[in-house]
C-alpha cells in the first residue's frame, strides 16, 4: 500500500491502461476542487447540509426572490474568486497533450480552465457567466460581488447565474457531446463526484457499457465504485499526479 492507501499493483494497472489508451474522458465533480478550498455539496461540510437547494438553486426560488438567490451566488463567487487549481486539475490538463482527451465537469468554479484544460464541457454551467432571463444573452463576468440588480446591457433585463438549477435540463448540445465522448472513451476517469446527480452520473455508466476501462478516484466509495475497474481511494490532488505522472 502507498501512503494514501492505494494498492500499488492497481495503481500500476490503471497507469498502464491510461498510457495505452488513445481516447480518454473524465467526469469530475466538486471533490476535485476540495483541495483548492472550494466547498463540496454533500457530506458533513457540504453546502447542501447548510442550505436548501430548492430555496436557492431553482428557477422557482429565483422567481420568488431573485435578490436572495443572487446574495447566495455572490457569496459563492466571493469564496471562489481567489481559489487556485490544485495538482489534480493540473494533472488532468496535462492529459490533453498526450491523449485525445475530453474533460466533462459538473463544477462551475472554472478551475479546470485556469489549470490549462481547453477541451472542457461544463455541463452544469459556470458561476462566472451570467445570462439575461429576457433576451438570453450570455456574458462572462468575474465581478464578485455583482451589484444588485445585475442588468443586461442589451435589454436591461435581469441577469441570472448561467448555471443549471434543480429542475432544469442540461444544455442538449453539451449533453450530446458528453455522451459521445463517454461512449468512445477507452479509459474513463470519474473523479470527486458522489455519482448521485443525473444525467451527469449516467455518463460514467455509459462509458462502462461501451467498453471503457473505468477508474474512480474519490476519498469515499460511491454508488459507482462496484462498477469501476479500479477504485483509487484518496484525495485526487495526490492520486491524479501519480496516475498521470
Ligand atoms: P458532491 O458534493 O455530491 O460529491 C463530492 C464527492 O467528492 C464526494 O463523493 C466526496 O467523497 C468526494 N471528495 C471530497 N473530497 C475529495 C478529494 N479531495 N478528492 C477526491 N474526492 C473527494 O459533488 P458532485 O458529485 O459534484 O449540481 O455533485 C453533483 C452536483 O450536485 C453538482 O454539480 C451540483 C450539486 O447539486 C448542480 O448545481 C446542478
């Protein structure tokens, strides 16, 4: 066992599978950013322990009280603004230079791009993008906090965070591209996600069905662990650099 509790044989097998593959995909979740100081959603320290998603992250909540929702997003933007990528993000960015690699992320924090990844599908949106609820115009805005009410420069409509809320569908083009990447991957990495939120979690099983070798990296077991070929237990900021090297 290594100091983070991984069977060296399993790590070596996973490394060899990755090295031998051409097409690789990864699905990441909040856990990959935990070592950068970004809160996860579930677990004892998670955001959904302290806040009710339906009161803050749903279209109904925004309709009822847009200011409250913006206050919460401004608080989250403020927490994320100075966060930096960790060695896990950087290791995944390196995979782009050696493989045909697609990075599917549920995270809205923008840390994968900051680490240098380019082929990223942000399936739950970005906390650094806003969208007009009237004309649909999107814009990148890293101001934190955004003065309330944030108004569209084109039509003066109210801007909302360009993230996917509970009860909303994922962008169909992003989902189709994610499914295609998962389906053609020879190796799929599933990193720092509780694998509870669909359709995102389904992408990992899709890769499994279509023949990918599955590597899960997480500090805990998830509903996905029994179906993974290699379960590497520990912090992704330590394991990914060892796996990708
Ligand atoms: P969760 O908070 O549900 O899960 C985080 C996962 O990361 C857990 O399985 C932890 O065990 C694991 N973890 C924590 N620290 C880790 C570390 N250092 N290294 C590796 N793993 C670690 O976050 P997500 O799975 O991303 O949706 O949640 C999915 C979606 O639910 C989010 O995108 C968000 C949320 O509601 C939307 O906002 C639409």
